[in-house]
C-alpha cells in the first residue's frame, strides 16, 4: 500500500524558528514523495511566452516555462520566446516523468518556507515551496486562482 498524499498547506502562517539542515532534508523528501503525483495543466498563453502550470491535487505548485522552438521546458529565468502552446501540455507531462528533485533547498524568509528545486536534465524547471516545518507543500495561490479562473 502506498503512502498517503503529502499534505498541502491551505493558509500561510508564520513562526519564528531556528533553521536546521534536518528540516531542509525533510522538505526535499516531501517533494520527492509528491513528484510522482504532479501533472501538467492546460498551457497559459501570454503575449510573449507559454507557461504550463504544474498541478498537485487541485492546486498549482509552480509553472514550467515552455519553449516551442525546442519543444522542451526552459530553465527558470530564461528569456521569453514566441508563444505557441501546441503540444506543450503533453510534452510537460513527459518531462515531469523524467524530472528529479535536487538535493538542496533554500529558505525564503518572507514566505517562511523552503524552496526545493526540481530539475529536468540540467535545467531547474520548478521551485516547489514547502512549509518551514517541512510538513506541507505550499501551492502557488495566485497561479491556482489563474488556473481556476480560466477553467484550465
């Protein structure tokens, strides 16, 4: 029998805490548990690029930037390209099967959370937010609302 889905934090909260490597390691492990359940949503076409939301349960976790010239994801921070969503969702579904969680995390104080990078080949394509206590995934609430608003 498989383990239950890792939980999702529904409302942000903040607590002063001492950061420990063990908590970062737990955050990494939580993302590793959740990664097989990530799926690609419908592409969001912007005037200068295409984003594919990555969903977990009913929440958007982050967005993958899609480069239609190569048919692959772009790394975080890459310049935008001409928007063309054809095949983006299907390709990102394939990419997520090949993705891996990197063995490191950063902490973002304003959000009181760990950021765990997920890579495809040598590109970091996702930043997954995990609560400071490493017990819950934190959705991208703005992206979740955008996905729901557009019925994606």
